[in-house]
C-alpha cells in the first residue's frame, strides 16, 4: 500500500479523494508524501469542509488515517456522492476532457465478510454517486458513464423458505458469477453484450481516440 501511494507523485493525477492518510504521512521510509505533493502544487485537505473550500487546482483529499468507516458504522452518507460531485466540478473546468474513477470498495469487503447489511447499504451509497455522474452526463453532452465491477464477491442467492425469498451470501470469496456492465451517455452502445473485462479499457480508449 505504501508503494501504491508513491504512484501519486509520478502520475500527475489531478484529483484523488479517499482515506489512507497514514500511507502518505506515517510511512516506514520516513517520507512525508503530503509535503512532497504540496511542493508539486496540490492542495492537501483532511476533511469535507476543507475539500469544499478548494475550487481549482490539483487536490489530494486524505480524509481518514486508514479506511473510511462503513456507511452503517457512521460514515458521512454524502461522502462518496459529495466527493464525486466535487471531482466532477473541478475536473470539468479543463477543456481537454477527463477520466474519473469512482470506487465503492466496501461493497467488496461486505461480500468477503458475508455481511449482507454492509453489501446492501454500501451499494445504495454507491448508487448515490452514480446518480451524480448521470446528472453530470445529462448536463454535459459527450459524457460517458460506465458502471461495473472487477468481480463479484459473496455468491448471492435467493433461497425460498416458507414461500418467502431470503437474500443470502453463500461464500466469502468471488463465486465466478458474471457482473453487469451499465453504460449511459455518449458511446454507451460500445458496452453491450457479453464482454471479457479486459475489453472495457480498450473500448474506453477507442472512444477517447487513444
């Protein structure tokens, strides 16, 4: 994880928002990556209020020492949608276009622990972020939104007991179930049918003219 944090110094990512502050500031190698990012022109923000105050430029949002808490364990219910909204606001100011990745990572953690409440609440939270992206696409013709997952975790099933279906997670690992791909906006038709996951970035690059 500390090695991954180093990538942010080299890749010139304009906006990144999440947890993991200790991977930047309390590292085993003694480096303070936040200070190095400041020297490269980033605004380093530590909470939602500071994030809201930044209007332009490169942003590194380090909003928690490690993982952010789960939505059903006290996370701000507007965190993911709000971070998506802020990133779209800042990135859309350049006229070259942009690529934004938004991850609802705790859906996966809920699947690994077979915690259906976490899976459901995190999926609903992620849906609020998707809504922000769809609203942006409606206001900005030429925008493409693609929603998918790298894999499924948990082996969801709906067994029927006493004539009532009950949602269950049958495994703490990926069960090989195919995941859906939803696409909306410009170029959405390039994401239909059954696709290998390696096709998705290739089709995105094709649409970007890369």
